[in-house]
C-alpha cells in the first residue's frame, strides 16, 4: 500500500505521521500504531505495509520528526487529536511498550474512541513497579553496564546496550537480530536518547491498572518469549485483570517483534481487527 505523510498541529507541537489507505478493506476500523520508548513510527512501517487495511502511525512529541512545543501537554491529548483529525471514528490501537501504555490510557479515559486493543509488552499506568529483586541476572548485568555508560557520558555505548537488551533480549546473545532491523533500532533509539523531554513528561494522569476490569473493548495481550522475564510476568498479570482478553506469544522474539517479524505482527493485528474479537 502507498504511504502518505500527514501533520497534526496540536498544543504548540507538530505531530508527524504516516497513513496507509486500503481500497480492499471497506468498513473496517482504522488501526493506529503507537511506538515504544526506544523507537519511533518507523518501527511500524513494515507491519503497516503488510496489513492491507487502513492504518496510521505517528511520532510522539520529540520522537522521530515530531516536535516538542513549549506548552504543557499529555501524550493522551495528542493521541486524541490524531484520532479526531485522521480517523474520526473508533480505532483499533496497537501499542508496543510505552505505546501500549498510551493505548490503555485511551481505553480507560476515552472508551468511545477505542474499538479494540492489541498490546505488545505494554506498560500500564498505575501498575506495580518491578522490584529490583525480581530482575533476572542477565537483565541486571546489562542494566548495570548501561548505568556505567551513562555515568561516563558514552551515549553510543548506552544506545548499543539498550538495543542489546530490548531487541535481542537479555538472555540471548548480542547481535541475535542483525541487518536492517538492528540498524533501524539503533537509529531510532539514538534519536530517543537525544530527546530533551524530561522523564515522565506527557503523562496523562490516568491509572489504567485500576480500571482494567472496566474496559469492554476486545484486547489481545502479546509478548515475545525472549523479552525481559519480569515483563513477561507483568503481561500475564495484566491478562488476569481484563475481562475480555486473549494472549499471544511471539516465539523466539524479544521486546520489539515489529522489527523482528513484521509479518507475524501484521497477522496478529489483521486477525483481531477483522474478527472484532481478541486474536488467539
């Protein structure tokens, strides 16, 4: 499908995104893709090009090509502006990591805007913190190396180590995922590391964890079995709290399945949106 760029001016910021229009999928809701904190909208390009239905992916503020602006903001308000101007109807939200947390905030605070959710290793606002005692040794070792690189000001090493953690998975060998996918991951995360936004900027103030049982939209919760073990357990706990949900495990993948296998992610999303029920 052809990709066309769009711009949404909102709250003093310029939000840049891409849209795919499918002539052969009339009547299906648009899927809106929300990227992880170590990525930008390019992480979804391979998926959207295989989806064969209307899709939107955009950069959050200070990611990719989007700007920051000087006014107070929330990422949730920005998402609602994109939905209003580019979709205009309830959408399926597909979110990875921080993008999944944003999708859950929208489903909690503005349920009429959400037709369904596909969440890949999502964050959950208001959820329990992962205790340091629960972190596995491989993750702990890599995180210690990241902290040392940050302390020395070696941003290149921080980038390499973070991609080692999130793309390869903590227990897998470094370089497990190579080629164009790895280069793209390094490029996207380099941009994220250069962001001037302080940690926590744009938080919605929503506590989705406490409202999970009230979400009526269909939900699929997915994760890679090579992801951080604590995140896998977090996903399983999430499944226990939502009334209408299905699970999906990406075998042999870690935290960023859209880079490892766009085909597998497109199949999952297509199945959920087409059926209107959780994918299995």
